[in-house]
């Protein structure tokens, strides 16, 4: 205890100013090169290099001052974070409101043996709290310690500096499958056609800088989608821990996420057209605590299985479901849409269906990319019935199950009106019942 009765403030790692300063310097340098290339040529590279050196010293100095005023402490079931130089900020995070604690290791931090701890908290606009940076060992141990406190289990024998417990490996993505799966996507197939455009114009109107730049920019933009996914999902692995499934992966930025079955709102199982000869599927999960508009490309709807055979994916999906729900998944009956739906979905209508079990809302959709979505009743935030003028004319209706955090709703479109209303009523009853049972435990 300190003199005022508070637990002493723990500082972040001493190398934190170096990492933060390098990030600021990198951003400023890139911006300066892009916007002032002609100026750099005029003043000379020596003068420009001296300016970069001055910026580097200033960035690290400011980061060091910030580091001196930044720290954290754990009091009872609260994490307190202090930061700020001119304006002091004190943030208190009640651990019972913590939804997720991730360990993130960017490239530079990894080289220095550091890691960043990110906490996702329920409610408010600023739902994320960060501790950057800690040593890799301290970050892993602190995550386990906070998860134990958040779950209500006394952590009397655990300290924030202890290493993570042993894990049981369940799945690791095959690198060859991952690369091939991203090559077999519409994005990758579009790149050659975009690059061929300048060659076509060469024989018609003659080559031009505008056509080269336009085609190149379009190709890079399209190719960035599978490349980003490769970088994010390289080395993707899933293992079992006492807190739930631990998902880690990333080539440049390493990320570790712990997902418990109770935080999974919905599961998406996709079978892309070009993957079907290999029998591959992809599984994504919508995790409570991550806002879909906040780092959506990173973790809001993260991959549980980037690519694998159907049996491997099915085994992991069942681990994400609430107790007893796996058996329900085997017995669910999906109700297909009526023939009138072909006027609104001429190609996909034969694939549209929906069904309900005691704990799950299951839908089937997709034509070129068939997919199943599984929503957990206890995680559904609201239910809606929609019927536009054309649907009313055809006697059809659509049921929407909304999820928290801005995630895409689970939809049962173009059901017969009477069927859709019955589906909605049953969903309301099942959602209330699962919430009541959860509250009574």
C-alpha cells in the first residue's frame, strides 16, 4: 500500500517510449515523404535526415514524459488506469464488465519482447482500455489474473506476473490450405483482369500514366483483401484453456484472444464455390464485447476456422455452443421458403430456410456461397418482423434477429407471412426463457 492507502501504481515497460515514439515518427515521416517529396529534393537529403532525427528525439522524449505519468493498479475487482501529461485521465474498469482481454504484439513490440493488453468493456462509446506496453510474460500473466477476477473465481494463488496456464491444442491452420484458399477467391481472380487493362489500352489508344495508375490502384485495392486476411490468419491456432478457447494468429501482428461459449452471439459457416471440390469450409464467430464498427477487420467477426475440412470445423463449432446445444443442432428442422419467394430471390430461393431449437436460431442462405448462421437465443438483443409492399403482395415476411455491437443480424427472409409470425413469436418466447434460466443460475 502507498501512503494514501492505495495499491502502488505499476508502470508500463521502460521500453514503451521507444515503441510509441517509433510509431509516431513512422507516421509523420510517411506523411512528410508523400506530401513534400519535391521539398526534400530541394533542401537535400542531409537536411531532411537531420529533420527526421530531430523528430525522432522529440517523439521519444514526449513518449517518455507520457510514460512517466502512465500506470495501472488492481484494487479489489477493479482495474484503474492512469494516463495523461497536461490533462490527467483516471479510468476505472469494473472487471465484471470486461467482455474480452486480448494480447496483441505488433512487429516492433515483438522484436523488443513487449506486448499490448486490450480490454473490451460493456457499455459506453469508449469500450476499449489499453495497457501498452508490458513485457510479454507480464501481459500473459496479467490477462490470466484479470480473467480469473472477472469470472468471480478468487485468484489467491495467482499474481499478475505469472505465466499463462497450459493449453490443449485443438486446431492449427494448414499454411498451404490457407494460401490456396485465398487464391481461390473472387478478389484474387479479379487482379489479372485489372492488370490486363493497360495492355488492352496499349493496342488501342496507347499507354498512358492515367490508365496504368488507375489499373494498378484498383489491382492493389482488390488484392489487399486476401493479403490482409493472410497476414491476419497466418499461423491461426485454437487451443482449450480453463477460461475457454484461445485463438491466436497473425504474421506481422500477433494476436491472442480468449473466447468463452457464453460470449459467442452467432456463428457463420461458409462453403465458397471454389472450395467445394476440396471439401473446405470457413467458420466466423460474432463475439460479444467487440463492436462491429470498431476494428471490424480484426476481431469483431473473427475467424474460428479460416479454412479446414467440414468435420474439423464442425468439432470446433460445437465447442462454441452452449451446453446441450450441439445435440439440438443435429435435430434442427429447417423450414424452406414458399414458391412465391422465387420472385424476390430467383436463384437463391431454393437455398433459403430457417429453424429454431430450444437454444438456437438457425438459418440457411446463399447461392454461390452457401452459408449457415447460428444465433444463440440468450445473445439476441431484439427481434423484428419486416414486410415491404412486394412481400405483402406475395404473402411473405422476413424475421430479423439483432445482435449486440452492430453485428449483422441473423435473417430468415421471405417466409410465408403466417410462418414468419409464428417464427417470431417462438423466438420471443425462447429468448425470454433462455435469459430467465441464465439469470437463475
